[in-house]
C-alpha cells in the first residue's frame, strides 16, 4: 500500500493533469473556488482541451489512479460491500476495516472527485453556456458530474455542489444537504437527457474526441446510461421520499426519454490510461483478496461466474477452493492470507461504470413498486441474470441457474483464523442468508427484493461503491459483521459503518460550512450516522 502523500503527489505529477487542473492546492477550499476558465483560443483549438477535460473527468468517476483507488474504494466500499477484503494488517489492524476510520485515507474520496471531476466539468459547462454548438458537451459534462458526485454523496452525505465556485462573503463554500443535492442530480440528468434527445443523428467531432466509453457512434448509449443512472438514484430515495422516487423513476422508464441500458453491447466502461488499479493492488502490492461473502454466496449458489471474478486459492489448507477473507478481523501478517483467492486479472484497461444487467434488476424492483413502464418483475429479474451470464460467456448456463430453487449461501469457515471459531459463519446463523435463486411469485415483497438485490450485487462486481450503497439502502445481501470493532464504541458492530466522515481538513479550512453540513445529517459525521436515504425500517 502506498501512503496518502503518494496520492496527492500523483495528482500533480503529469503534465496533462497540470494543464487541466487549477493546480494542487494547500487546502480543500481551493478545490472548489476560482477554477480557471477556458479562453476562447483554448475552446477553438479543435476542442482538444475541452475533450481532455472530459476524459479526465470520466477517468475519475471511479479513480483510475491506483493509490487513490486503494484509499477511496478498496479500503472502504470494496470491503464494506463484501466483494473484497484486505490481507494486510494495515496500521496494526486499526483501520477502516476494523472501524477505526482513517481520515487521511478517506479524504481521497473527496479530493479526487473535486479536483478531477467537479473542476473540469464546471469549465466545460461554463464554456458550453457561451457557445450553443457545445450543447452535447454540456449534457455529457452533467452526466459525468452526477455519476461521480452521487458516489461521493452516497458515502459522505452533504457535498459542495450547487455552491461550487460560489464562495460566501467569509470565503467559505456552502454544502448542499443530501436531501437537497438529490433533486440537483435529477435536474442535471433531466437537462442532459433533454439535450441529447434533441441532438442530430450525427455525432459532433468534439463528442467523438471526448467519449471514452462508447466512442460516440451516436448519442443513444449515453442517453440510455443517463436514464439508467436516473433510475438507480430514484430507487435510492424510494424509501425516504416515495413521491420523488416514483416521479424520477417513471421519467427514467418512460420510453420517450430514450430508454435504458438493455443489451451488453451498451455496457458502460471507461477506457483507462493505465492498467486497472485492482491489477496492481492484487498482484503487485498483494493487498486485497476475495471477500468472504463472495465465497459464501457465489459458492453456495454454485455460480459459474465465480471463475470469471476470482482465482482458486493456492494455500495448502484450502487449495483448489475459492477462498475469501472476512473483513474486519485481526491479522498478524500479510502472508497468512496471501494464498487465498486473488481477483482475476483485468486484461482490458477499462473501468466498469454500469452494465445492462443492473438496469434489468433496477427494472425488477421498479416493477415491484408498481412504477409505470417497469414491466414484469420476474421477467426483468431473469433477464438481469441472463445479461450477466452472457457478459462472461456463460449464456448456456443461465437457465439452469435461474431454475435452481434449492441452493443457498453456504456457511463460511476460515481455517487460518488467528482465534479458532471466531471467524466461522455456520448454518442457522442470522448472518447467513437463506434466499434461493429461482423466482417465486408467492414470496412477499421483501423476500422478492432480497432475491433481486442479491443477484444485482453479484452482477455489480467489481463496483463495490454501488454495491455498498445498495447494501445500506436495502440491507441486502446479508453480509457478515466485523469481529474486531476498534471504533471505541462509536460505530456499532451491527449495522456497521453507515457513512464516511467529512474530511477533517474541511473543519480547518471551511469550518462554518462544514459545521452547517453536519447539522443537516441528524447526527455527527463519524461513520455511524446514517445517510438521508438510509432509513432504519427497510420494510418494503
């Protein structure tokens, strides 16, 4: 693992990044004040700089920089989601995974997106407002901005969004409470969707230069992506604000707005300028391995996709098995788990943002909720499985899997646990799900939702950020609690970490605004306070 100073240094390292950014700053206020505008000459230079700004922003929706990714993703959401777990005893086992939250790690969640997404998209939107010929880039910038900043809000809660580059008289920058920023996300997406719906069939040269996911043969795939993102966020708020969720969800589902991702050819993965960061974290640094819930759920289901996600363990005690590590345990040294299941190598330098399988699972839940144009829940659920299997070349095995009414997540036992028995999840444990695969119309809505979200969780891999958000929203899939809780009583073992604290530097450089943001959260910004949409009673 590289230290936090490595992250900040890499943000300033390349000439391209220096050209595109305002420059690395002494404090976080500089990340959202006085971004340098584009000159007319820069706009006219074949849109090269405009395109570079949007490419930079796309590559930091989920940070491509390996050090930033490790801190912002792998040591938070990748592990909290159950996808992965650390094999190293970072900070003598006093770290995020044992609920001793490390501010220097978590600050990268905030820094990377403000520097690399908010700043460049702000510039593009500002330039587009002065030049109607850049309307498609405005739409694209808004979609990218929502893609990234919804992820920040879904970890931290309140964020600086509508007040970006609008300092108060005292120099502070105000936050938007999460309940207020979600309508802003929907407004951005609505604006972008309406722009793209009105674009001609021929894609502009500047869009072709900017797009790292679809190479812009047309605008339809980004339109589908924007609608699917809208549906994702609509369901996020469905329990806390049913009216907003339904209105926004039905807008996303309305075929007149361009449709959703439906085929794997429409999957959205951004081309990276480097190898996928997990390749380095897994193979070069040996810092992460398969998570125990993945072993339990995919192993219990005899899910053939497991071989597309992970390699078999080579440790003599578990050789030939897919063996995961439980997150939040005491580890004496990295070598204890180094031979547990590695992730497969990501041979294509692409970062997965959203796949068609997720879209179908979103539609399945929307159908359960009775939203217009959602279709049939069972059909959508099964199509989601079909798309995920086909994505990995396993289409011929999907039917047998969908019709399996017996398999359930299996018990988890770690034969190498430091303290015998403390790391076992046995049959009958409340931490072991009993959900099966085959759709059952006789089940109640909560049981159906668990089935949908569990399969969506599998299909989302390796996007731990979205998987963790859905786990907190729904309580599914059922995951294992930590064993070593080192939060000094601040964060309860159950239900676990609910949010990431606002970075401490904000309370130094932007104190009154940060204090006001905390006041909107209903509790301290300490990891235990639930986000606005994370309701206690999750009954359907």
